[in-house]
């Protein structure tokens, strides 16, 4: 049973050594503030990196790949079982190029409840020419409306309108880096030369700048039907089917389910870009390690202060026990002091951590599409931080309190 007298004694101990109490409160405040800031900053970095990656990367990608069993390896079969054949320079023949039935695949994957957006693309390597200047790059045939729904690419336009692409069969949109290499500007003519030797002139109707140099320096976009005409393919032909789902973290599981209905390669973003997920996880672990280390240091500080308090109050503890206070009462007195420190430090730490996070988030940081330093404000961080701080102060206060409860009043009073 908790006695009100125990709280009064604990409060008297705290107020008698105000400086020590403030130092302990500040250590908890500092630890929790850093915990909130570090986790918010690392989460913000992870979120912005994922957002930038998904500006050109779909959650699931379907494309035509060589069979894993190498069933289309072209070899000469021996006329006799015992005849030894020496095979040199084995050739893998891909009998089909691209996806011939893209419309059927789009219809099939659209039935999955997890799918939110689907679009088809035709990607081909070409040479872009402007007079004597020739640059190797990637020409992407896209449906402008669906491409924007998937990647929000219209926001990357610096000149021209993205949606105009659907209305201009002769129009092309270039990355700003590619336009600079070709020394071209809006309304200029640029020639695209395919691997099969087909040339076609396009008029520049827009320039875009993304966060990825690989896109800005080498990629251009045309209407998907225009790209089909360029390579003489039917209206259902595509090289890639790009899919976004509700939760990109489940992309691997959804891709496995789609494999049962699609005869082409179904690849999740995790398989294609494992380094992105690994980087996010490592930053998360780093944030947790730093945060827990700081809270642990704060815990040691509280432990030292409480230990000093026990040593200083050793005669008072002996008198209390001689007056009839039990060991449990002594534990309650000192543990109450520690928990009050943890509670006050936790509240101030959450407030101060939020202020620091907001201040850092307001710092100008212009790089790529960023305007400020990234910062995430997760409720879980603001709830778990004082929880961990409270636990740390509980452990740090309990050990000295337990030792205090074992004091023998007779020995102390006799000196």
C-alpha cells in the first residue's frame, strides 16, 4: 500500500537538492529530445529518398525476360548418344521481343484489389541527333495521363505542358540535361535514330527536370502510339507494364501472386532496388542505436544522482526505518523521486524535441526537388520517447532505492 507520507518525504528530498534534480531532469530532457529528433530526421530522409525513387520507379514491373531454365539455348543435338559435342559460343535466342499482349496483362493485373495504377511503356535505345551532335539515350513511349498518375511526372516540367504529349504525334519532351547536350531548346527539331536504322524528326514541346541525373541526361518521352509506329508494332505492344499498389512494402508478395497469371517476368521494386530498402533499414537501425545510447547515458546520470542522494540521506533513511518505515516504503520514496524526474524530463523533452525538429525542418536545403531538410513527425516517436525515458529512470532509480531499503538503522545510528 502506498502511503501519502512517502510522497511528502520524496518531495522534500527533491526540493532540498534542486540543482541535482535539475541536472537529472535536463539529462532526461536531452536524451528524449535527441531520440525524437534523430528518429524524425532519419525517417524523413528515408521517406524523401523513397519518394524520389518512386518518381521514376514503379512498385511492380512486368517485362519480357530470358527464361531462367535457358530452354531457348540453341545447340546442335548429337546424332548418337555416345558422340562428344564441343559447343562453342552458345547463343541464346529470344523468340519474342517485348510484350505482345500488353492489353490483356493490364486487364488481368487490374483485377487485383491491391493495384491502384497501371500503365504501359515502350522503351528503346536510340541516338538523338541535332546536326552533327549525336547522343545515345532512351526514348520512352508513354500514355501521358497514366504516366502522370503513376509518377506525378507533370510536376517535373520546367517548360511546356506534359499533357500536350497526348495531342502531338510529332512532339517530344526531353530531360534538361539531354537538351543541353544536344544544344536544343523549345520548338527545335531533334532526330531519333533507332537500332534498326529508322529515323524520325520530333519537335521539342517540353523540358523536364527530375531528381535523377540518369533521367535528365539521357531520357526523352513521346506518345506511345508514335513509338509503336516507329518500330512497326501493333496497338497492344509494349516493352514494360508499370504497376503501383496501395502499400509498396507488400510489392514482393503481390508480385508473386501476379506471376500465376502473367507469362512474363514480374519484378517488385525490392528485387530490382534492394539497396534502397537496405539503406532505409540501416538508417533506421542507426537512429535507434544512437537514441538508445543517449537514453542509456541519461539513465547512468540519474543512477549516479540517486546513488549520491542515498549516500547523503543515509542517516535520514536510518531514522525513517527506526520510526517504523519498512523497506518497501524506502523504495517508494526514492523510486518516486526518480519517476518524477523522468515524468518532468519526458514532458519537457517531447516539447523541446518537437521544437528542434520543426526548426531543423525549416532550414533551407535546396538540392534536387528538396527545399528544406526532411523531417518526419510520427506519433509513435512522440509516444515511445517518453515511454523509454520513463523506463530508463525507473531502472536507474530502483537500484539505489533497493540498496537504501537494506540499510540497517542500528549500525548507521551507532556510527
